[in-house]
C-alpha cells in the first residue's frame, strides 16, 4: 500500500482532555498532579515495598533509607525527586494515601530486586485498566469525542475496551511528542490532535501508556514506514491497537469477500487483518500459514528474498509484514477461485 496522508487539508478536531481540577473528581487522594511518568514496573514495585518496610517520616528520610539499601534502578540513579515521583504515582494508583500510608496490600510475596513476576504483571494490568488517566487514553480508541466523558470513562471496563476499541494511527505533527491521531487510512482523514499549548504533559503520558501496554501485552504497536504510508511531512506513523485476537476466520472466504484480484500482496493483507481483527502481527503470520496448509487446493505462495524484504533496513522494534514459511519470506498469496 502506498499512501500519503494530507495533514495540511485534513479536517482537524481538538481532543478534549481533563485538567487537574477534573482529576480530583476521580480520586479522593488526588494531590494535584495525576500524570505520572513512571515507566518501569520494577522501580514502582520496589519503592512500594521499601515504603512497607520503613516508616515514612519525611521525604528526605525515606530517600536516605532507599539509598541506604541500594534500592535497584533501571537506568537513572535514585534521588529525592525520582523517589517523590514514584510515591506520587503510588498515590495516583490508589496503593497509598496522601499521608504515604499503605491502603492496598499488594506485592505480598515479592522482595526488592526480584524479577517481575506474573503476579506483579496482574497487579499492574489492573492499574492499567482502572486508573482514570489510562482510561482517558483508552477512550480515544473507542470514541475520541464522546459526550459525557466523565461518566463514560468512569464506567469504562477492560471488557468494553477490548471488545469495542479500534486501531489508532498516531504521529507527531506539531510537537516532538506524539500529538495527532486518525482512524482511517485515507488521504484526508479526520485528524484528532492534542493542543500543543496546553497538552504537552498529556503527550508525554501517551508514551507511558504505550510502554505499559506493550510490556503487559495489552497493546500491539508497529510503524507503517515499511508499508510506504506516511504524512506529507514524511513523519512516521504508528498503528496502535488493543489486542483482541484473530477470530476463527476462514481466510479463503475472507479474501473472496474482500479482494477481487487473485494475486494478493501479503503485507497489505497482514495490515488489513491486523486493523480489522486487532491481532498481533506474528499471530497473523501464523494464521496465514495455517490457513494455507488447510486450503492448498486454493492457495499458493510466492516466495521472495531477504533483499526484497530489506531485512537489514528494519529498525529494532519494527515489524516485518512478510510471513516466513520454510525459511523463506512470502511476498504474495495466490488464490485459485
């Protein structure tokens, strides 16, 4: 697929967002800053465990305690500001109250420095689907300009998010952060944007949302760069969606219903299935191979080389849209009707 999104002439719609006064309506422990830029589950958990093990008197004394036990960190050494940032996140996630007292007993069997366990991930997944700032962004995947947003977001559940969300295409338009989104792959889609003057903090929180979702396996995210889909300014576009999983679909019936030609470029088919069924790219590859084996009288593959796929140009973290079968990449699905 080759497509350039006309960001100059596309209709622009500002995304509504909550300010900190709005945030207080969601939590009795709101402390005036609800956007927590905490990325690493191990650091959040270990600060919480350290708080359980020590008696909080002042931020200085708690920081000294954390340093005295050589509290592990992922990249940036601990200091008072970083400790406070994680304590504030624990307040936002309703694990501690405004006086730094434990109000939800979690990470019961874990110790500081332990690898993140499946139990830990379940705790963070619960936070991810229930903290209102995460739910605010989840609401964009269902309806970016929903009326009565407070009630809608307050009532939003994991099941509702998984069942009713759709793929979002995100890019940076007027900021170094992701600030613009659209929902249709066409030349001039409606583009929803975060106000550049007031929304930079929310743009930064989008990155937290993405990091959590990927680690938890809730989100799939990939660049459209290798599919030759871009904006007029040649900005990279990312496709993001909540993983639902491909249904027990009959691929032969699907291509008969949706493709008039018999020579189907597989990256286009993979993208189509990804957007439609919100499955992981790797799972779609597996699905196509399985359907080919079942329907060999109707399907055949055309192989291609790694040079054509440009494997060496694929950046770390980007997806390859060509399935691999018997150690060869497949470029086309040939259908015999």
